[in-house]
């Protein structure tokens, strides 16, 4: 009996620092956000209880444009899963074959991950600058002047222009995760397949990729929740403009919280973001389970 | 133990299978692709370095992509003096290192309780912590601000360290569980027979064996908090406490039309990390990979 | 080793908490400490005025320990709102007048300045306090006031045969057409910062429907659903589609556009008169080329010259939570008066306070603005300051759509009438 009590005290003691941090900084504020999302409140004045009106308005109001912002981030998530990850996987498979210069390539491809997002944003702002940016200058020099654009200022190109650095930065991240998986596939297994006459492509398709499925799953979850949460780079590059073409839920939320003084609505977006991230994580887990 | 596992990832090269069937053309194409991607990765960094040393005249036309004709080191002194980049760099390091230490201690202790001690709710508690992986950091900015101000922690390093540590915790626990799973339970048993309590086992057995996890958690935590802009902007208003992302944003507001000093600031913010990475790249990659494999 | 480290760290955490807890109240010696937040960063043209004013006031008040911090404009808006939400404002803070400060006042977070104001009544005309008066009580110390000015590069105008800025709307359009024909871009406008677009749009609406009508709309006394507004918006949009505006402007920040104007890329630049000092003090002598005027009247049946966009907006306010609010209020008035004085001398705008001392050294551009204001008929405050935060941002997003030619005048008034209130 006594021993059990001591055991429990020990468990609580071991969990205490993490629990305090976690509940104090993550869980409590989120519960608060959930509570505030039911109010019409500017953050400092009197609160008016309005039930779920914020949620209704969020999904129905064109003026807020949440659906558009959500579509943008889902598009980013889609690109991330169907372009960035396959590309990363391709790199990982190629480098995993132990080709010459493997380590050098690996090191270079991982580099952008280590650069601060704000630095990358500022750098790409310069790359995209309509008059002096390297992209337009390059296009002009090679005679493709008609291809030059005001990349971040035109509705049609701005979203794409924001996605390129986002996808670019994290290719290395996913590549290294998958590379680890590729390397941990037993060489005997590969050798055996080779002896049976399998080509490199077949080895990858039937042996390597199934083996690294758990890692691909982690990558997919990170890519999707990361896309839904994306903020810093878009904040630096366009802050949601031009004409809300690059708005994502996070920029919308900051807008509501700090520019429009609609604290209740900002909290509503926060809650929706968490729900969405969570739902997607569950969904992906389920999809991978069914396939396996 | 864990360290040995990591090494094998690279040392397996010894009995690797080789490219036998691939045609020469295929190999050449693969290399062209890889070199092209290398270029895409390195060129922006190179360009950033060159324009940090040029004046607007060169950047805006005379010499867009070449090495600077006149190496304008004064851009760096403006970034250092007006931009206070050195201070911001030190602040970023202080915040990041402290965050890593706190995350590490909290994650180690929690993981120990979850994976090594026997109790009913351990699985649920683990799932509860994993919620943290999906929570966007910006969602809780105002409640955290209000709390920090109540406990009088705004405008201190803690205003960033504590939230960052909380947000890194989920990843930390995930990684720690992976590493701790590799430590055989027999060791605990042996220590218990020798008369060690749970704390004794934790400090004498687990903590020393978890050393490889340190680097891995360090890297993941670094990636999370080195970049963070929003909290850093709102929670600290004192100039001497600003971190790099905030400092760079402020500087770019001041020098919108003078690219040189901005370039210099970007280089100051980036190159030390990159140099450290170049020297430690193998170690960093191994630790990063360990996180993936264990997680 | 790890244990020692952990213990040390825990101890440091506890100590620092205790330390922080104390620092708020410990310094209760004889000195009063006052803290101020403002946006006069090192690149802000108001910076020297703030520095001089602070040096003067702190020298006159050795009993006050004064500290101040500056933030970049956008970051500051986030900052001050979070601080108000947490009731953690500094003693004195910079704010914009009208709706921006009004929200804080409504939440009882701002100290009423009526008592402190009594001393300064003679130097501060009541008309300048209108934007910071709520329910008959005064809550703000105005510093400078500014209007929207139309700056013209006379060298460029001369190249198409003008020695004066065209005085009527028709002549003005003719001039722009000539500029376009000569391959010169008439206007530069920063699309990345929508307030810059309003600096063009608001004078055009005002000169079409008249100051009172526009003011009523901004203050919610009249509906946006006004066909005359739609017509004015269409006129503005026609200028965009006719190529009067630099197409690259949509991706640029205001600083970049302003630099382009100084570099001679545009003939006109409409923006706040706080720019006067930067133009006048340009090291390459740009000041001599620039003239400032107001936008010509479009519909003389409703509007007339002297109807301007602008007014006192830059304001200092005192936090109700300040432990030394009364002292902070006096300090804010003295400071505001000097910031106004030095700012006026530097050419950062017009004084909200009655000017004193030798003002002969003021640059010609600011003097010209002074003359325009001397003949002013009425002022309509900037739309994004006059309207509440939510409405102002809805308004700005519609202005952005007009500039991007997504909607026309009819869509503009219809949308705003629907989405505001």
C-alpha cells in the first residue's frame, strides 16, 4: 500500500515539469480560446455571449474569406504531399543508393532547413522584386522578357510565388527523414531482389517504399499540419495580399486579433485550426493503417 | 547503444548494393538533376552573400549576380550598429539553448514516467502530450500574453523560453520514447536489486545513456524556436532582448530601399549556423535521422 | 552533473521569477519612473523631434526617471493591443486618434486628461482635440496634424509643358494623358499598403461628393450606398486602367514607392504631408523640384477647394493603470507640446498646438501646406483612422479590390453598405 503511494508520488513528480509547461502554455490557452470563440469581444472591452455565431459567420461570410484561406492552405498541403514529398522521396532513393558524392549532396540539400524562415522570406522578397530581383533580371537576360511578372503583386502568381520558397525550404527536411528510412532497409533484402532480377525501380517500388511507410506517414502528417499552420513565410512575403490572394488561416487570425480587434473571431479561427490539424492527423493515421 | 545504431546507418555503405544495371545515360541524368538541385539550393545563399557587399548601383543593374566589384564591408557595420545584429544573435542563442535544456529535462522526466514506471494511465498521458504536435503556436498568443504579464515575465528571456519549451515538448517526448525504448529494462532491474530507487535509476542509469537523444532533441527544438517570429515580436519589447527574426524584420523596415545592409543582416543571421553545420553536418544529420527512426 | 545542472536551472527559474516580481514595485524611492512606447524608430522622420523633446522635458524634470521604447508601425499595432488586452500598457503611449484610441477609452484603459489639460488650454485649440474627445472628455495629447498632399515633380511636368500644377480636374486629366503619351508614369502608389491607396481615393471622393457627405459616411451617419461615391470610385479606377499608376506599385511598400518618386520615376505622389521634411531635406536637392497642392475639384456643385483629407491623428495618451497617472499626464502634455514644436520646425507636419518661437527656418513645402490649411474649409479624417478597427479593415479590403480592378464603384458601395454595420 505504502509502496503504491510512493510510486504514485514519483510518477506525479516525474510528470510535473512537463505537465505544468504543457497545460499552462498549450492546453489552458486553447480552452480559453474555445471559450472566447463564443463571444463578440474586442479583447479588452465588455464581452457579449453570442453562442456559435462566430463559427457560422466564419464559414458563411465572404468578407472574412475563411473558406478561401482554408482552400489556399489545403492547396499548399496538397502540393506539399503530391509534389514536395515525392520529390524528396526521389532524392532520398537516389542518394540512398550510395552514389558518389552522396554525403555532399545530402549536406547541401538539408541546408535551407537550417536557415531562419524570416531570412528566407526576406531573401525571396529580393529575388521576386519586380525591377531588380534576380528572377526578372534573369528572365530578361535570356530573352524571356515577356515572362517577367510582378510575382508577389499579381493575384495569379502571388500564391504560387509564396509556395515555392515554402516547398523549397523543407524538401531537405523530408528528404533526410526518408533517407534515414531508405538506409535502414536491410541490404540483404535488396541483394536478394537483385539476384531475382529486379531493377532498381522495382526494388524501390516493392521493397524500399513499403519498408519506409511509417516514415512517409510521419512526413505526410508534418507536411499537412505544417501547411495548415503556415504563417511566417507568408507573413513576410505578402501578409495575405494582394487582394487576399495569399491569405491563409493564420494570417487571417492575426488580422482578426490585432487589426480588426475581433478577439472572439480570432479565437474561433484558432479553434478551427487546431480541430483541422487534429482531424487530418487522425485521418492520415487511419489511411495508412487501412493500406497496411 | 543508440549511438551505435546511428553509426550503422552510414557505415552500412560497406556492404551496400551497387548500381549495376543502370545505364550510363541514366546515371548522367541523375547527376545533372542532383547538380541542378544543388545549384537551386546554393545560389540564393551565394546571391545573398554577394549583395550584402554591394551598393544599390551594383545590385540594381551593373552587376546583378557577380562577385562585388567594391567589397562594401560598411554594410556589415551598419547592420551591426543600427541593426544590433550581434545582440540579436546572442539573444537567439540564449533563448534557444535555454529552451533546449528545459525541453530536455521535462521530456526526459516525463518519458521516464510514461515508459518505465508502471501505471494505468500512462498510454493516455502519452497520447495527451502528442496533441502538442498538431497545435499551431499562433493559436494561443493572447492568452499566453495575458498570463505572462500576470506573472510579470514579459520582457524577459523567459517570456520566449517557456512557451517555446512547451511547444517543443511533444516532439521531445516522442524522440525520448524512441531512445528510451532502446535501453534494456534489465538494467533498471539490476539497479533496483542494487538498492537504487526510481530517482537513482533515472539519474544514474537512464540519463547518462540518453546522451545521444540530447543532440536529436536539440536539433528539432532548434528548428522550432530559431525561426519563431510572432511570439518573439509580441512578448519582448525591449531592444536588448529581441531575437534574430524580429531584428531582421525591423531592419528591413528601416532599409527598405537600401539592400546592402539587409543582405548583411541576413548573412550575419545565417552564416554562423551554416558554418557550424558544415563542420558538424554528419553529426547533425545522424541526430536528425535518429529522431526520425526512433520517432 | 546533470542533477547539479537541473538544480541550478530550477533555482535560476525561481530566482528570476522572484526577481521579476519585485522589480515592478521595488523602485519606490523619490524618483518617479515613467515609461513610454511610440513609433519614432531610428528611421522615422519624427525621431529627431522626439529626441529633442524628450531631452528638454527630462532636463526640466529631474524627479522623473523617463524611459522610452520604439517599435515599427505594424508591429506596434499588435503590441499595443496585446498590452491593452493584458492591461500592461506603459504609462504614456503613442496612439492614433478617433476609433483606434476610442476602443481603448471604451474599455476604460485610458486616463482622462481633463484636469491636466486645464493648464494648456490657451496653447491647444479645442478644434484640435475633437478627434480625441469621447463623451465630452479629453483623452489624448495631439502632437502634429497632417493632410493628404499632392506632391508634383515640377521638372517632369515641365518636360510636358507645364510650369504649374493644373488647377482644374479637366486640365489635370489632360496633363496625365500627356505624361502617359510621353512615357512617364503619372502616379506611384504602394499597393502593398492599402492606406496608400486611400490617400488617392479619399481626396477624389471628397472632391466629388463634398467633405460633409464623406465625413457622415465615415462616422456612420450616412450609408455607403451613395451613387455619387460609386461615380467617384469609377473615376479613380479609370485612372488605374488608363495606366496612370505604376503597375509595379502593387507589389511595393510605401518606402519603395517614395524612393521611386524621389528618383524621378513618377510625376505625382499623393501622400501625407509628413513627407515634406524628407523631400525638402533630400541630399540631392529634390526639394527644389517639388510642389505641393490639393487635388482639384471634380464636382463643383458639391465640393470645393479647401476641403481636405486629414487632421490631428498622432496622439499621446496615458494609461489608466499607470501608478503615476497624474504625473504622466502632465509629462505627456509637455512632451506633446515639444514634439509638436520640434516636429513643425523639422517639417514633419503641421502643429496641432499654437506655434511659438522662430518658425522662419521651416522648409518651403511645409509652409505651402500651412497656406493650404490656412484656407481650409473643412477636414475629413483619414478613413482608416476615423472608422472602428473592424470597419476600417473592411473598408481597406474594398479599397484594395478597387485598386486591383476586382470590383467597380457600384460593387464598392454595395459591398460596403452590406458589410459595414
